[in-house]
């Protein structure tokens, strides 16, 4: 016959046998590493990407190409200066800029000392000097004839 009919009937006050209590294993260490390391890195990466992607201002500056040099060990960039003269005999205003493209840097370097027009994009809030010392990034250069 069935096994249930062979078992004696239970009284309502009789306790059922209990199994040892097993807690669910929480991986708190993984969660702590995720929150303390990965999440801040992701936030900084997202902020850096947005600062480099969105342009605050675009424009052009004209003047004499005064200097360009390669700077940096880990992430080198080209840094330069453009001397803008408003009036003959007046002190020139110096426009500092960053070039991330080697081809544009070659054009500027080949025309050092000449009058040129530089097209730039301004990216405000870039968090590190790893992407350049200035917030003005040159995207085009042409020599003024």
C-alpha cells in the first residue's frame, strides 16, 4: 500500500523535524569592489568621454605660429602657441592650443613663423592634462597667403 497509510497519524501539537538553518551566501565582497572601484571608474570614464565629445565653442584664430612641441610621457600631445597681433607695434596676445592629430601638427610645424589661421574646438572640463594642457583643440590649420 502507500507509505502514508503506514505512518502513524500526527497530533496537531507535534512539531515537524527541522532542517539546519542555511543562510543565503551574499557576495558582499564582490558588491563592495563593484561599488568602490568599478563604479567610480565608470563615472570618470563617462565624464571624460562627454567632455571630449561635446564642443563648448568653435572658432578660428589668426596669427603667427610661434611654437609647437610634443609633450607628455603616457599620452603625448602637441602643445603650441599662436601670437596674435591686433595693431602693428602692440604686444601680441598669445593663444595656447593643443593638437591631438599628428597630421595637423606636421602642417603647423612646417609653417612655424608664418601667418596662419587655426580652426579650434573648445572642450571645457576635461579632467586630466593627459588629453592636453589647454581646452582649445586645433582641428584644422591653413597658412594665410
